[in-house]
């Protein structure tokens, strides 16, 4: 596996030899001092170029970076000039284990690129066209303090969609039930826990993409409870996970409400919790909800 210095030399050497490339910059975890380094960090690279279409018409130039396991070009469908302001990306997983996410920006989008992300490190500027940038920072990714409405909406969404899970379990529609748990309900739980982390850290940290750093900021007991909300595809386990989700959400949401001087809707919680428990004990052959 080529090391970081070898990869950076490769990326810069290509740019130096190709007159179309005028600026090289790097984003992402490799310029974020708060992110631990490891072998799976990819190289999030931007080339500001004079002619994006010429890089798109013939992609053989990407062979310069080495043998590839798989490539994704998310902008390849449709008219990329119209759909993406002329930008284009090559996401490359290389045979030696390195990954380069190489985005091509037309020079005309220089200001747009700078405005989109403060995690930028300029590696090459052939024409001295880039302005002086502040040190890379991940502040844009820090947890944001919720408004009272955002808090209320989060609570409402969790309890509302919980009823879908119960309905699916009663019908023995296990994929429907587990999909609603995974796609709609647990994200609300994760959001509430994230807000709690934000309160305890003065909203000065990021928990990362897909909450990947969450464990280091939460109490071990909360972490254990959170993991218990991930069931196997079994009706009883999903019921238990739904119950665990409600209990954990309630405890965290009450703490967040206290800290931020919000109001937790206990009536909504109590009424939906009773509804869920009723469905759990409802006969599979029931012809009426109240029998």
C-alpha cells in the first residue's frame, strides 16, 4: 500500500504535468486534525481545471493513479454540465487499498468551492489565484443546538412512526416493520442523543458521518441501550427493540428538554406507548382494535 507521501506525490505530479489543472486542494478527514488517522482514510482531492469536459470525454487519464478495483462516477448520468454546474467526480478504489475521491471543478466555480466547505487545504496553486484561507476547521460539522420546534418535531416523528412498526409487526410484515425502525425511528433517537452530546460539549464537536464517533461522547449505559435497539429480523426482538427505543428516547429527550428549557410532550408519549402495548397484546385474529 502506497503511503501518504507517495500518494500526495502522485496526485501533485499529475497536476503539475497537466496544464489544464491550475489548483489542487484537499478536503475531508486528512485535513481535519480532530479525526484519527488510519489506513482507510481516503484522499478527498479537488482539481480546479480549465476544461472539465476534456477530462470526462476520455477517462483513461485516471489510470495514472494505478490499478483500480472499482470506480464510481456519480455525475455520469444526464447532462453533467447542466446538472452539476460543470463539476465532475471520479471516485476510485485502488488495488493497493488507497482510495481517491477526485472532484473536477471548472475555474469559474472557485468561489463556490471555497464557500461550500471550510475544511480546505490548498496543495498547489499555479497562478496564485486562491485567496488566503483560514486554517481548516470542521466547525460546519459541529452539532447544532436545536430550536424548540426542531426538538418537538423530532419527538413527534419518533412516536408517530413507532405506530407503523407496531402495525407491521401485528401483520407479520417484518420487513416493513424493521425498515421503519431503521429508516425513520432510530434516526430520531440518534438525533436526540446527538443533541444531548452537543449540550455536554457546548456544541463544539462533531459525531461524524453516520454518527461514527458517537460512542466516545456518550455514557456507556446509553451506548449499551442504543445497541439494544438493533434487533435481528425476529418479531419478538423487534418488539423489544421498539420498547427499548422508546425508553431510551424518553430519558434522553427529558434531559435535553431540561437543559434547553423545552417542553417534552408527556401526553403524546404516554398515549402512543399505551397504543403500542395494546397492539403487542392484540390477537392476530382480532377483528376490532378494542377487542
